[in-house]
């Protein structure tokens, strides 16, 4: 009769220990970022660009940028194949996207640069076209998350 109690106690202790360890990892993890955002912004965008080159318009997982961060088209292009070396990536602000419009936008968008004026979470709609040759031009449209 003692065996079922020992098993029950072991299971309960195992569950409690796993909850404690998961909590400990989540609270002590430095640099883990927002769990609701892509873990690597450039990889997320680059992966979506590669898929969009097949003609599909795709939306990224939510992306976080923190106050003062800057993302340039050159950085994205350096991590992505088959892009036009001059106009391979351009950024734009989506229609009705509060995150990048108005008098005090959270994200400033220029053709070649995103700048976080405050901490922000947003999505990017990626569309690509191949106007001539074998190189693509992709628009990265910033929209609300």
C-alpha cells in the first residue's frame, strides 16, 4: 500500500519542481525579450521575404523594437538572397497603422529605415515583385500588431 503513495508524492513533487523551474527560467532570463514577439527581428523578416519571393504576401509574427533601435534596409538585405542591390527592400507605413502614423508615431518609417521612438510591437506585411532579371524588390509595410 505504500507504493501508490510514494508514486503520488513523486508525481506531485515532480510537477511542483517543474513549475518552479519554468518560473525561474522566465523570471531570471536576461535578454529573452517579449514572449509575444519574434525572437530575432532580422531573421523573421528575412524568412518572410524569402517566402514572399514566390509571390505570396505574408505577415510576420509580431516584432518588437525598443526605444532608440534602428533597423535599416541594408541590414535586412545583407541577410536575404536574391534582392535588388539598390532597391531590394523599402519600408512603408500601412494604411491606418497607428504605430507609424500621426503626430507622434511610435515607429518612424522612411524608405530605408525604421526607428523606434518608443517601445513598440507591430507586424510587417511583406510583398515582393521581380520587375526585371532575377532580383526581387520587396516592400515591408508596417501595420499594427
